[in-house]
């Protein structure tokens, strides 16, 4: 079974911040970081992002 990867660039909640230290953000989870938000969600919960909504 093929597992679909979440592409933050195609997500409604993804945005680019003005903060040089934390350039990638997620409005759904209200955080910003250095890596893609979907990777942070996977690392923290062990699951793919459940809030992903295509643009």
C-alpha cells in the first residue's frame, strides 16, 4: 500500500514567515519552525498531518 506524503507547499495552512530563524509556519497548529511543519508533526505525534487541506 502506497503512503501519501503531506506536501506543506500545497496545504491551505502553510505560510512563509518573516522570521529568519523560523521561516516555515502552519496556521492550523499555530507554530513556526525551521523545517516543514508536516515533518514536525510527524516527529511529535508519529502520524502524518491530519489537518492537511489542499489549496
